[in-house]
């Protein structure tokens, strides 16, 4: 194995957020908002 660790890139270059943690948190909030809207609208 080389001295440099291979970093797994999961497409972060396409993200509009700087960090994956922030992106995941925003996605969670949006999913909860959609779920709440569907629940309330029925």
C-alpha cells in the first residue's frame, strides 16, 4: 500500500454544500418536512 491513503470520493464535487455532514443534515430536514406535509395534507 502506498503512503498516500486513497480517499473515496462519492461525488462531493457535485454538491452545493461544502461538507457532507451539512448536506446530510439538510437532506434529513427536507425529508422530514415533506413527510410532515404529506401527513398533514391527508
